[in-house]
C-alpha cells in the first residue's frame, strides 16, 4: 500500500513538471513575439529636440517620389519622399533613401533606411501599420531579429540627435 501512494505522488510530480514546462514555453513564445526595445536609449529620458530641428540641421532635401521596397508606414514614406538623407556626416546617416529600394538583405520583412554610427543597419518593418524604427545590431540580437529603438520616426530623429551630441 505504501508503494502505491509513492507511485501516485511520483506520477503527480511528473505531470506537474510537464505542465509547468509547457506553460513556461508558451509564456516565452509570447514574449518573443513582442518587439523588444533596445537599451540604446536607456540614458535618454525625453528627446531634447523636435524632429523639425533635426531636419533643418541634418536634412538634405531632394523631393521626389522614390521606389521603396515597401510598404512602409506613411510617415516614413513621406520623409523618404522629401529628403535624400538625414544625418550629420557620411559616417552617421540615420536615414538615407539609397538603402530603401530593396528589402533588407538579412531579413526581407524589413527595409533598410539608414546606418547608425557603429555601422548597424537602421530598418523599418515592411508594414504600413508599423511606425516603429528598428536597429539590426550585429552584437546584440543580430540582423535576423531587429529591435525597436523608437516608436516613431520623429522620436527616432530626436534620439539620433541626442546620440550624436553625447560624449
């Protein structure tokens, strides 16, 4: 009789372990589907300048309809139609339309829209409803899993300005 009760508890323990494993995997899978937010902006609480200041200082206008590997969010498309590039120099070019004509080579769910100072690709999702700006960072998550660095193009421009001015 003692052996039967031990077997019962062992079976219950195994069933609970299997159920716990399944629930943990489901939780992790749901978290993986959510866009992750990069820690590039952990020291930046609020953007210090508006996008109009950034566009005035860094924007190189060349209004023309372009062929973009879209679809992309309308605010990004309008910006790419109006500006050839937005950046302080050839090394830090957060937005440059020359990249946008083809899907991002590492992940065709995205289109590259610029280059960060460290050489990481700045990308946008090929989805009109997604206004986030992502970075495909080689060191952190890799180009297959770009991370959100801004919720909008305007926020991204302000963060790029702050990043460039930081020591």
